[in-house]
């Protein structure tokens, strides 16, 4: 499989009056064609900002991508002039946002919001765009699309709006869809529907999917590979199976232990990660997770552990990764 | 929609009733007597007898108890009879027909100037936030909000006459008969009148636009690859204008009130000047009639704005 998008050493910082917030600080990952990649982490770990940086939608000021490369289709998106990046947005890379209720314009009809990208990127006429819009709404499972086109966002439920967002994202046949917490704002019962819809459509059209979430369950079910982020850095990477079966970073382990599991007895207590995520303005020296880590050794305070392979295709940014890995394998056996 | 408009029109009745009551009572509370003012003459030192005063009071009807006077006035208005001016002893209606269009033109012109200048000013200010363009626009806005309109009016008159040795044509030219002269006469008063509102609207537009800029849907629009111009004009502007429409309802009322001052400074023979003169004359019927006319125009304009608001904002459905 060919690489579709490669993020190399991305650094996006926010320059505030109080200081520089290093929201994304040296993140690298790649998405293969047709692959579903998960990007997982707590709120504020920089996962959304890293996605917005790809589209160059980080509000500037205060945000600025200060370093790195984003190679897409052989060109560095960060170096494209404004007019060129606009041709990538919506056409090559589309986004599905966290809050469908606020991400659609309240004073424009669904039709207008669907047809405008078709008219812009595919040079469709008004009637063609309308017909295509109806087809897309049908595709994402919205009943009575002809009538629905004339309506406004407030006349839809959250789940229906997210379907509309997906229809908009798919409308110009992009190569990559970035879904930023696509189900966080939705009812639990709707979440699976929306994710299944996205997964099925992306498979059907061979679209790559970047799913950003804090929900490990989502990733386990839908992602091929997973990146775990902490404090602006990727700290573990591997296939969904690797991450679940053999977590080799204490943070990943902590995340997994803090999720209720159906396969364990109900008397088993949840084991949350102690402490708070670090202040991105004043990161401690060494490993950012050290203060919350029960496996920390002296070295963790001095050096930042690099992301390094622990087995084929499985990387971890922890000095004691091997110990954790063998423990996990023992446990599984 | 029709049902909503009908309901709103019905609500006009209690509002109007309250306005008439306040106007009526307020006039009776302030010291002075229309008969006395009239008999004392322009200079206020003409002599008259007690009997003459009583006769005139009987003639004007001010000798009756207040509820009788109020009842008589309301009964007359129900038959669309605004009564006789207590000072000029002519029908009030004729004066209103003559003066109201003048004041209306002034107000509408001021509102147009305010909006047409203010919205682009506020937009530029928001789009070019923290650049010299923004600073200039904010300076104008602050100045406009801080300077009272009579002061701006006097400054305009002063500068026009002193530095440009220019005076607008005297008298009053009808807008439809002689638009060029009319506009020369009205443009500066309208500017003085509308300056505050212009500044205010510009500030509201700016802050509302900045807010819309931070909304998720603006980011969505950019994420579609739309040009910034389309993002602003199609996606942001309509949302940003909602609060502007809301405030323009109040503005209209404030502008009408402002005409009292501006018409006096610029010697425009409109309703505002008539109102001031009538207060001095204690011309109860005239003042009351003017208050009714102003109340009705503000009510009607607010209804129109509500309908416009509903058109701009699909989330509002009147029922």
C-alpha cells in the first residue's frame, strides 16, 4: 500500500499572553491509502490540533505551525500558497467535526451547504449539484432527501446532522477524511451507526480515514492502526491488536485499565490514571508522563524517551517498554 | 405568519393606550396652563383678566376633570380626530401631515447613513482585527459613541460655514419636487443625527463578526475550501447581522427622539421642532398627537424588523 499522507515532526504551538503552549510538539505519523488510522488521547493532548494543522485550519493568531512537514500527494501542505490549500480542502481532504450542531451554518439550508463544495470543486451546475446532493443524502441514510434539502440544521437531530456532515465530506470524493471526535457529541445509541456508516462508505470508496477520539472502544473496532498521543507527542503506535493485547507504554496501559470491560468480573475495580495531564506551557524535563507513571525510573527525569520499535510495526516511547511488553505477553498467555 | 402579524397588531392597542396615558399625565403634571401661555402672548407680558382666562379654559376644555379630558381625547382619536391645537386653534392633523414626512425623511436618511457606513466599517474592523484599519475604525466608533449629537451638529454647522463658507439652501424643499436641494438640506443634519448610531452599529457589527469568526461553522466553511470572501459574505455576514437588526429597532426610536435637537440646530421645520415648540406653548393636544404618531411609527417599524429577523434567522418561527 502506498502512503497517502505523511506527517513529519509536526509542531503546532499557540502563542498566548501567558506563554507558548506546545499543543503539538514533534508528531509524526503516516496514513496508508484506504487505511483507517486512530489517533487517541485525553482532551488537550493535541490530537485535534494535529488534525486541524493538516488542513491548516488552526486559528492564527494564536496558533501557528512552527515546524515539520505534511506530505500529501507528493507536496508539503504546509508550504502551499493559500489558493492551493483551498483546492485540497474539501476536495482531497475533508473533515467531519465533533459538534454537528454547531458545525453547520444555522442560517443556510442543507442544500446550500451541500451544493457549495460540489459547485466549487467539481464545477457542477446548480441542478447537477442538487441532484448529487439528493444522492449523497440517500447514501448516508437520510430519509426523504428532497424535502430535507430545503430544511435548516435546527430541524435535524444530532445524529442526522452528523450524517449530513459525512455527506458533505464525501461529496467531492476525497482521498482522506479526518473525523475529529465524530461521535463524542452524539447519543451512545447513535455512535455505532455513525461510525459504521463512515467505515462502510470509506471502504466502498477506498477513502482513508483518520479517526480522532478519546474512546479506545471506537479505535479497537474501527481502526487498522493506532497512534496514542500524550502531551503533544505520539507515545505509542501499532496495530489495534498490538495496542490492545500488548500495550507497551504505561499511559496506554493506564487508558486500557480505566475502561470498564465486559470480559472481567463486575467486582473488578476500575483503575484510573492518577494525577492531571501536564501543563503544556511548562512541560517537565524528561518524559511528560513521568509524574503519573508507576514504572518511572531515574532516567525518565533526564531524557525524553524516543519513539522506538519494540516489535515489528509496534513502537513505544518508553524506556521500560520491553518489560511492559513481556509482562503483557505473560498476562495474555 | 399572518396570524403572528395580526397578533402583534392587536398588541399595539395596550401599548398605545399606555403611551397616551403617560403623555397625557406627564403634560398635566408639569407646571403651566395652555390658556395662560396663550393669553400672556409671545413676550409673556400681555395683560388679561381672570374672566378671559376662565373663558379660554372653558373653550379649550382644560377646566374639566382629567378623566373627562382624557376620555374626550381618546373618543376623538377613535374617530381619527386628533383635535384642535390649543395654541393655534387649528386642527392638529394638518400640522402632522405637513411635518411628519420631514422628520421621517431625516430619520430614515440618518438610519441609512448609519447602516451603510457602519456595517462595512465594522466588518473591516473585524476582518482586519488589530491592524491600522481596525484602529481607525474603532477610533471613529468610540468618537461617535462619546460625542452627543447636538455637539456633532453644532460642529458640522460651524465647520461648513466657517471653513467652507457654505450654507445649505434656506427654507425647505420637498424631496419629490426638488430632490437636489432637499438632499443638500438634509444630508448634514442626517449625518449629525446618525453619527452616534453609526458608531454604535459599527461596534456591534465588529464584535458580532468576531464572534461568528470563532464559530465552528465558519471553520467548516473554510474546511470546504471556500475562498475567504465567500466564507465572509455567504456564511459569516448573515449570522453577524442578526444582532444589528435587533438593535436597529431601538435605534429608530432614539433617532426620532434625536430629531427634536437636530431639527432645532439645523432649522428644519419638522415634527421634532414642532414638538419642542408645542411643549413650550403647553399645547397639550399637539404634544399628545405627536407622541401617538411617534409611538405608532416605532411599533410598526419594530414589527417590520421582526419579520425581517425571521427571514434572516430560520430558527425563529413566529406562531
